[in-house]
């Protein structure tokens, strides 16, 4: 822990330093500001390593940093999970890369590019001077491994999003020619894999590090599985990499270092829950840990593998209390459960308790409908309420209330059409012990007039709910905000006013559930579309946690007996939605165009301009106008002006 605390201290000092550095020049050509000519102390090398990590969280002077917004928002929301509601305005002044309205001049592209190359340069510095500092050989080995991995990881972020990119392994200060052509994507991937394999033999294990902020051996291996799956898919299509992906994923699994979180944090069980909103679950544990800056690895909390870590002014104490470094994370605020006066018809708000959020990111009905009845992930990932001080702290977006009749446990959901009329009621759980038909009512942030009656069977379960009147003005699925990261769980905030637009939420770059699903997918592909018993076990382990049963015990009610690639496509979305993976997944599977076509079919093409339904189709319409262009991000125009050897991607 002493080594971790030393790194942590340097990391947040360096975040401030990096954020204050000039960005007037292209970072691929401009030496990093923290670059002494000689490295003689541990402090210098640890500071440089911290600076390399800091690019994951620094906002690049525009609020669109890698894991503070870009990777889960601007750069990846243009898929089939979530859309940005203010895209509905369609104004040309608000050019959003996530809705495919950006140009190669868009600052989000250039900042993403610059942050990655800044990290590469910082890693190159460490690699070039690693033998100079006076540190133990064990420390030297670990530092080198982290630098080698981080350089490769930044290259992965670049090539997976931009395609052919400059493979830069030379210090800028040693360069004389800055007109460097891009390296073909396949060569970049091969370099990344080779470097990560090297890092795997150098970095410390998780039991030695005991936190998710630093790169460990299982983090390297988990990311290697991700990189290999990317290379196996489009555009490289090297299918030999499926076997490699399985090898690295199973190294993580067989290490015994990680497992799924299966027990909710104790704090969850005592919180007030709105009528009709399910109780908290083990899946929620992962994201509460993110919101509470919990990076500790210990028994019972082993799902996290590698996080991008954040602190904020609102939770500083001790050594960090007066550093006043920037607050950059927007999970929970921009992508969070609605809590602002203009969006909430219930009136008075308790923003100080729950934290401001505009509820900017909303979900597609397609994602909502992917979840099966009883899947506890749905109502955590897709919030069934907005925050409000007048109804137990939370106001249901739309809940079906089933009461009376002598029984308990029946639940149902209401389907609302584009005209905001309830059109049907679906029973998800029939409950038990009903001796007479229970009363059906509705609680919602808007709408009125709907009525329905319940029917029960001889077994005492609710078998159906018949809608007798649809009412009007009810909220649709489009009104449900993303709920994975909830501001009510922010820590160390007693007596402190929350910052409206920012939180201190960590971001899960990779976690164990992802590894299990990657192993299942790789197993499926290696076995020609028929998963082995091991592949089924990996897949079912994730499903069992979702349905609240033992993850290690076969369960006929939950387990599948086989699965297809389409099942993997769906399960990854159910488990990993909003975690910055969906766009890259769809691209490597080669289904991006078909997915966007299906998205249009699922939404109301004739919805009035400015409505949620209209906003939900903007991304698909724009992408389908030129799929060849939008499948890759453009090389930033500023880079093309500086590096004459670079060639713009097709269509841009």
C-alpha cells in the first residue's frame, strides 16, 4: 500500500500539472512539459508514470477527456444503447460526434487523439530512462511494465477508433522528421499485442497491488483478450486471434484473482425505495463502488480489474484537501438520473441530497426490451425513476402498482406508445397467494386516466392485466435516464455542496463480467459456433448474477443450454451498456449498419421534430447516410496540416 499511496499522491499532483500545460501545439510533436534531462530519483519516475495515467482522466481543456466523457459519451454513444436528448434540437451550432454530425475539425476528435499521443510520449520517456533512477530492481521492472502497457493501450484506443495511425515509439526530442506516415492497422495491433505480452511478465499481480487504479497482471491479460477480439473482427479479421483471446481471458479466470460481486453493499439495504422500484442488487455493487471511489481489491470485492480513477473538490480530505485540481468526471451528472427543476414536474427538489443531473442521456426501447423478466440489471442500468424530495426521495417514471387481493409479489410493466398512451400491460411476475383480483393503479411523473383490471389463475398468481383505458400524457421508455452511476452514493459530502456538472466517479475500464463474456464469445468462435461446456459456464455465470441466484450452481430456470453470436451481442449490451464498449463491439462484429437500420425500424420515424423519439433516430439516420465514412473517426484536420504524410480516412 505504501507504493500505491506514493503513486496516488504523485498522480493527482500531475493531473493538475498536465491540465495546466499548453495545448497550442500538436502533442505528437511537442515534448511533454515534465521531461527532465536526467532521472535520478524515484520521485521523478513515479511522477512521470502518474502523468501517463493522468491522461485517462484529464479533460484536455475542453471537458471531453477520455474517461471523463469522451469514451462513454461523445465517442461511443452513437450506437444502439443510448442517445443524447439535446441532439433533438438539430442545431448546427451543436455539432456532436455521437450523432455523426461532426467534421474532422471537431475538437472532440482532436482532443481524443492528443490525449492518447500525450500518454504515448510520456510512456516513451519512461521506457527510455528506466535504468537511470535509483529504485529497487523489482520497482524498476514494475514501472517499465506499466509504461510498456500504457503505451500499447493508448495505441489501442487510437487504432480501434481511427484505423491506421502513427506508431510512435521514438521520443519527440529525438526526432528530426515529423512527416510520418500511418502504420496499417494490422501492424499496429500486432505491436500492441507483443508489447502487452511483454508487460504481462513485468507488472505486479493484483494481490500485491490490491487496487484497481494501477495496471496489474490480470488487467494486462484482460485487456489482451479485448485487443485480440478486436483484431479477430473487422476491419482486420484475423480469426486466429479468437484462440488468443480465449487464452488470455482464461488466464484471468483461472488465476482465481477475480470474481463477480454477488453481495450488495450493506448501505444499499437501508435506503428508501419508491413503490414499484425493485430493491438494490449485487449488480449495483459494481457501480456504487465506482461512485464511492472504491478501488480496493479484497475478498467480496473482486470484480474490478482496472479503473480510470477520479477525485473531486467535493470529496477531498487529508493530503489532497487544498490541491484544488480540476474536477473532470461527468458520470452521474451528464449521464445520470434526472434531478433538475425544469425536468421534474413534482416541484421542489432536494438536489443537495441526490446531486444535480440533467438526465441528458436516455435509452433506446430496444435496449430496455432486451432484458428478460426478473433480470435485476434493467432497473439499475435504466432508471425507473427521477430524483424528487416529495415521494420518498424518488419519483417513478412509470410504475404499475398491484395491491390487495390477498397475495404478494406480482409485478408488471406498462408499454406506452409514441402518443404517450398506455397500450398494454405485461405481467413480469405473477406473485403468489392471490384469492381475488388485486387492484391495478399507476404512479408516474406525468400522465393520468389509465385504468386496468387484473386476472388471477387457480394457482393464485396474476396471469394477465387487461387495460381498460390508456389515459394520456404518460412517460415513455425514452424518458428513462441512465441509472448505472447514481449521485446519491457519492461519499464524503457531509456539509459540502455538490458540484452540479461533475462527480468523482471512477470509470470501469475493464471488469470481470466482461472477461467472462469475452471468454464465452471466443470459445464460441473457436468451436465453430457451438460453445463448449466451459463457454456455457462462463456465459451462465453472468446470467445467474443478473437473476439473483447462486453464480456457481447450475440453475435450469436461468441457465441456457447453448448460445449464438447474437446472444453474445445481446448479453454484452445487457451487462455492459453505457461502459464505452458498444460502438467498438458492433464495429468488430461487422453489424454496425444493420444495427442502425434496425434502430430506425424500432423508433417512430414520423415523430415531431424536437421530441425524444425524433432525437432517438438522429444518430441512425446520420450514420446510414454514409456508413463507410462514419465507421471510423476522421484523422483530425489539425494533424493533417502538421503531418503531410498522413492520409484522411474515407469519406472525411
